[in-house]
């Protein structure tokens, strides 16, 4: 095979050295962290710079700062390393049937209690698969799956995210099934002005008060907002549990999943209000990635089997949080 000086110099090890210098702030500090001689570290980085014919670090001061070219190399290099890891994971899955890691994208409307119980049961199998959970919201739940950052998405809101319903297709490897419906109720703290307002609560009445909204976790694009009226004052939080907490404190009003709101309503910490329009019901699904012509890994198979159970699906959408 013909030698390529750039490929010979630009190895995963070299990228790791560049990253170490960037994090440590100097060649000497990085050398101490890595347990290598500073001259050896400097030589390896010079090799990469010579091969690419660029300067990766600005050495005009005591600190080694990445140049724009260096920043681009580190950014793209880290992406390539992730792709190498993905290739290694696929190879291992082919060899053993078990994925080295399974990542779940779980929307914040899903019952945390049920998810943790499922994780507990999964780990009881003592699988060789590491489990990673990403808490997402709105269209970010699906994007984590479609961008390759997750293997299974639980709680995709197919009635509010345009185009998020996925049909099984051989060309994209994406599949989905219905999870169920989540009913939302409009609730406020007992000391909130709307707590004693006449019912039904109209949009005009809502407009006069701050709404608590969950931020869309989508990483690209503007995302979406739900339950917010045009021009309304908004307090944006990271997830549904934070939204519940904010509304209990009277920091705003808004719609909450009934399974989350009901215990607070029964305890007198929230007041449910009838609204003028139809009760809000959100249809949600779960979706997963699987290459055409191949079986899902054993870890993904296990999770899909659990989601086939009506009792599990109900618990994910209606199970009250553990105290």
C-alpha cells in the first residue's frame, strides 16, 4: 500500500496528544499529565504540523493556544474518533450479538420511575452492554435518534412534531410503534392569580400570566414551543420535572402531564383549572434505528420486547414518580 504522510502522522494517538495540550494549556503541562518527555510530545505535534503544512498551536505566549486550523482539526478529529468507535461497536455486535453501548433518548414527559425500573431489570441480566440515557424534549427526542446519537427514542410526540411519525423504511433504518396517549391538565399553584379565576380559563386570561415552557432539546434549528400563546411571557425550563416544580412554586402556569400533576393536585399544591378549548391529549411513540437486513442487537431486542408489553407502555406514560 502506498504510504501517505498525512495518514501516517494523523493517528488517533496524535489527536489525543493535541487534545491533551489544548486541555492542559501548555506542552509541558500536557507532558506531565501524559507521563512523557516534553521534547517527545513537541516532536509528535511538529510531525502533524509538517504533514499538514499548518501551525496547530500559537506559541507566541507561554500558553499553547489552538490556531483556527488547530481548532478545526481537533473538532473534525474528535468526530472521526467517534466514527471509529461506532465501527468498533458494530464489529463487536456482529461478533457477540451484544452492543458495547446502547443509548436511549427519553423525552422528559416519560415516567422516570418506570425508566429506572426497566434499567434495574436490564442490569440484573448482567449484560456486557453499557447503558446511556439522554433526557430530551420535544423534537430533540427524535433528532437524537435520527442524528445517530441514540439507538432508541422513547416518547416521540408524533402529533406536535411535524413529520416525526416514522414509517418503517429500508432506506433509512428507522422504525416506530405507538406508545400511547398522554393527557395534559392546566394547573396553577393555589396562590397563583388564576387559581381563583372563573372557569373555563380562556386564552385571553392565560395571556395575562407567565407560562412555564419546556425548552426543545433539538441541537440544530430553532426547535418548537408547545402551549405558548403569541406574545405571552415565558419562563423556559429544561424538562417536565423542572416545569412541575416551577408551577408548584407559582412561577407560572401551563399544561402538565396528568400523571405528574395529579399527586400535586391531590396534595393541594396545585389547582386544576378547566380550559375553554378541548383537553390536550398528546400521542407519543417509540422509535429505533436498525440497518436494513440485519437483526437488532440483543440489548435493543430486550428493550423492544419490554415496550411490546401494554403494561410497560402504560407505566411509561402514567406511572407516578417515586417519592
